[in-house]
């Protein structure tokens, strides 16, 4: 699978619009979409999910318009744990499985659930209620639910929010294994740059509705914080300094 945003523009208000957004993501890539609050990250995600009618440009999946693509193959992994806390884990996952209208029966569900539960080290918790789980465990089960219907792509919004240091480390290790195991395409937005760079192999920086940088990322050679500072923060600082110096 390959997802391409080509010359995407969308005006939302007098003060904000996406302007000529271009980037791509394909199998084997974990892309970090990074920018300040209000930079355009959420608008890009909503555009992928066809929540907006674009003013210009197109979004393609395997060379064809995303309008012809089954969006059930793209799962959204939210930052908030929004679910009925009195549901048992296995019941909640089965409910979501049925809502997706994917062909299959309860036997197939149980096989898939067992496989994912073992991969995420959750099988012993399957009959517990969300209410009785830590936030880290809740996140793991939300990831399990996102993987139940064999998506081609997962879009994650702050997936490591509200986790302590050790829980984040454990989650990242498990997530990386699952990405490789199921050959997933993953797009992640996060403010946690230090943890994000342990997951991604591609980065897109967005600022004021425009793509500032798109590049492959190697965490052994590249520094995400430096890329962010150089391409988003520092240019503003340099402009201010130059404007001040003009008066002297």
C-alpha cells in the first residue's frame, strides 16, 4: 500500500488553511508528523479520513483516489481512552470487530484475539474490565482493537500520552514488533519527540499548514529535536534578529 497526498489544500478559516501539502507513506514506513499545536496535523488526518472536501489536490491510495478506497482498512488510534469502562476487554474488542463489518465469525475473532493478546502480553487480562486496568494497559488494548480487523495502515494521535517512562519503553518495543510482524504503515503525531524518534523511519514537519520538511529518518544518525529546532523554531528566531539588525 502507498498513500500519497498531492498538492492538498483546504481553507478552514480566515486564519488557517492547508497549503499545497505533499508527502507519501508506504509499507515499511513509520512516519512522524510533527508540528506545533494548530500547525495542521489534525486537518491532514481528517482529510485522509475524508472528513473535508479538498479545495485543491488529491489523496491517492495505490495510485487511485482515496474516495474509492475502503477506509475500514485505515484504523485510528486516539490519544484518549474513550470507551465504556465497565466493559470486559474481550467483549469490547468483539463489539468493535462486529461494527467494522469485516467478514468473519466468532471463531475467527477468537483466533485473532488470542494471537494479538499474546503478542501484546495481554491474554491474562481478557476478562477484566477497562476500569481495573492501568492507562498503559488500556492503551495496549486499544492498539489490540485497532489491529483486530487487519488494517493496512494505523494513524496514531499521541499514542504514548499519559504513560510513565517504563510503560512508554515497553509500549514502544511491543509496537515496533507488531509493525514489523504485520507489515503495517503507521502515521504518528506526537509532542514526545524523544520517544517518537525511537519508532519512526520517516519524518514530515508541518508549520502553518505547509510541509517544511519530508525526509527519511535514521535514529542512529539523525536527531529529531535538532530537525525541529532548525526547520520550525530557528527560522522564526533568525527573522526576528535580522529585522532588529536592519535598524542599526
